[in-house]
C-alpha cells in the first residue's frame, strides 16, 4: 500500500523531545543548588516569552540563546542566577527526554518514509539528543547550518534542495516556528497539538493530532 508522502521532516524540541520537561527539570536542579524553589509553570511561561525574543535580536548559537534566555528567565522569576552558572540550560539539552510515544511512532514511520529533522539548534546539541531517538535520519537541517531560526525560511529552502521533487510532509508542534512557514512554502504540515491548544493566527495545518502516535497511525493506514 503506497504511503501518502515520501519524506517526513520533524521539528525536534516540542515534537519529538519533551523540552518543557527538560527545561523545567534543568531550572529546578540548578536553582536547588542555591536553595531556591521555583514555580515551574512561571519558569515555562517566561521561557516561552523570552526565548523567541532572544532569537530575534540577531543570530547567536543556540547554546548562547539558551544561556542568555536562562539569565533573563531567572531575573523574571526572582532568582539571582550568577552569569557564570547560566550555561546550565544548554548543558542540559542532551538529557531532555523524548515523549513517551516518540520512538514507537518513528519506528513505525521509518518503514515507509525517509525521515529528517529541521531544528532551531546547534549541531553538537542535536547530536546529544539523537542518542535518545531510535531511528536514523537521512539528514538534519539546524540553525547552526543555515545561520537563522525558524520561522525564517532557510530551514525549509535547504530541506527542499535535499528532498527534491519527493512528496514532503512537515510534522511539528509549533504553529509559529513550523506550521505557518511550512504552509507559506506550500509544504503540507501536520500539527502535533499535545496540549490541545486552540488554533490561532494565520497558521492552518493540513491535519491536527494530539500525539505523534496518532499521526503515525494516520500516515501508515492509507
């Protein structure tokens, strides 16, 4: 039975990797060293607000983005974080876990699709993350490689060059970083809406699923 698509590209952090859990755990552990207890929800709210602003200022490595974001989040939530310790967040990236359904879904999809990753990350940090993912990826496009962050178009332009005329589907959690720019480039997109958030803005995914496992079931049961 022929698959709907030949190539599946994935955002990594938030789609395959539970980055909110990783970020929350990293902040709690680092703050505990100072005897500080943080409001995890407040940390994540601040992170989601501050990180895109840091990315938008100018191109920095993602390691630098994470370090600066950690400093600003700590200040926002009232934690006096020494600058010398702010690298804790970047250093934690290779420990961030995959979602519970990620590897089973990827293994299911790898049987009939070429797989790739388009990620706002540095190459070395992604290399650490890939140790948690149980399938090979044909290629990866990182922010380090293209010198910009999604939703800027470079990730998608470079991926198109590598994919050629094959049927391509992008799978991601972020409407802003992934779904909207994919659709703007005419690339079909599936939204993995794990938190059951409302559809907002101009982004209009072709399909929406609550988990990667549900998306895999749809893609493999043609």
